[in-house]
């Protein structure tokens, strides 16, 4: 794929996330690719699915779209097809209207192949980092461009390795996407060697293992902004209560249940010093009803030991990391794991599940505990809090995170 005369970036996921709050990890990756390709002198195009088909954007359209996504530019009003889509949230309707107005071509699914072939130069490199449009039909349409090469990032294979951690139906959807990758990809990009090791057997089982490259994701820590914190969290930081921070979407894989059990255990037999407060900074995703009911009950009771904070901007999260006694990361499975990398970049202590991806990216920076082992998590957390209360340990030296420059130097040399 190296030496491509132009690149086509799939931005469907970013458009679909318009108005849905802070970016997820995958959103951040797609955003980094969008900004990097816009900074490159090579011709760049964007492909985005919308409710009527596909939009093809040129560089100017992509630059405007990036400004809207970043909040520097306003979304336009919904067009008439978007106004008819009453099931879509208002922000998504505005995004779809803007997308169609920016497009140099709006293509129906049956016209995608011909439209791409007319617009794109031979040998274009297609990049997909968000798992949207990974279907046999779209791959075949892309192949209508002579010499086009396909590069896909596989973040992890958790839906196949741990189907119980996913929404019902997602394992089958992901399996179909991976089959399309096995059949059509010219290059697979993995965020870690751990993700690659997990994916290879699944690709082999689908008949083909495309060439691959491991390129750690870049992490760009935000500047701390305590003023962006809501009042309860500002008050919490002001009174010097030890804060145990958890960051990420509330879903089974993140094991928020263990965090609640841990906070209850620490309250029952607290280590020396003031009792800690658990701050869960993340939006609710798919989670067991019992867990969500438990969180709701804590909120109704006004339990002082647990605060659920959704939708925090990056600067507010960075301010929490600057102050937290530790970031807790009890995830059951990861292909990379952004929260502990961000915390380590700030010198925030980390207690993390002993996962291959965490070991690969963070080395011996975290204190590790077996995933799901409440006894071990309680012991590690109690030791850290006790040491902090006694003044026996300070904050560790920040660990420089992987950078996007190294990632893109590796990937774009092949894509």
C-alpha cells in the first residue's frame, strides 16, 4: 500500500457519534487519523455512511467536518431527509444534513462502486479505524477503484473472545466484519501485539490472515482544567478526600461491579486515613440491569463514597487524575487500554488488571491485580492508601505515553 497517490478515510463512526458527548477511545483514534491526513499534502477524501447511503467528501469537506466535530464550527440545520428521520437525535439529524451538503457526491448503496470509481484515483489507500462499513458489499464497491488497497485497524477481538461482555447480537456482527477483513484487507493495523495475537487465530479460521503491523496508539494528555469539574467534584478535591478514579464506559467488561464491591469493603474496614471516594467518570453503556439499579440506589441514597460523573470534558478528567490517589482499571479484557496510559502520563498511580495489553504498554508502572479478584484488589488498594496516608510514598514519575508520530510513521509507510 505504500506510495498511495491519495487516501480515503472512513469517518462514518465520527459522524454517527455527533452530539453524544466525550469521545470514546475508538473515536479518538479516528479523529487522530482525520487530523493527520488533513495535515498531509497527499490528496485526501472521506467516506461516511448516512441514513440515505454514503457521502464522499473532498479535503475541504473533510476540513469543515473536522471543525464541526471539534466544536469550532456549528452544524448546519437538518436537510429534508434528516428531518424525516424522527428516530435520530436532533444532533445526528443536523450532522447528517451538514454531511450531505458538504459531500461532493451523495451515493446510494447500489451506486457506491461507480461513484467511487469515477471520483478516486487508481491506487488510492482506504483506511478504516472505526469498524464501520466492514462488509462484503462495501469492500467490493471499494475494489471498483483500480489498485485500491484496504487497511483496517482491528482494536481487539473481545466480541469473539468474551461474548458475554458485549450486547446481544454483537458477536455475530463482529464475526461478519472480521470475515470481510480476512477476505479483503491488504493490511491490518493492531494497537498492540496482544491485540494481534488474539486476532490471528480468528482470521486464520476465516481462511486468510492479511499482512499486519503493530503500532501503539498515540496518547495526548489534556491540560488539567479544575474549573470544568462540576461543583460536587470541586468540593471533593478541596477537602482532600482520597479519590479512587475509574474512567471508561460503564459496561460489563470494565467490571464496575468489582469497583462498587471494593468501595464497600474499604468502607467496612478502612485503611488508615480518611475514607476514599470512588469517582466513576464514564457514561452508561450496555450493562446488566442489576448493576445500573445498584448505581441508581447509591445516587438516591446520596452515598458519599461513590460519585458517578458522566460527560466530563478532557480537562476535567485530567484534573481528577492530577489529584487522584489512584486510577483503578479492573477491566476484564483490552486491546490497548487508554485510561491507565493517560494516568501514567500524569504520574497518577495505577492499579490495573494483569492483562497482556497493559503489561505491553505500561510495563511495571502499574500495581497489577488479577482481574475479578476482589481480595487482591482490596489488598492492593488498601496498601496504596495506607502508604499515602502515612506519607511513605509520593506520586510516581510520569511515564511518557506513546506518540502519534511514531504510529503514523509506521502505518503510513505501508498504507
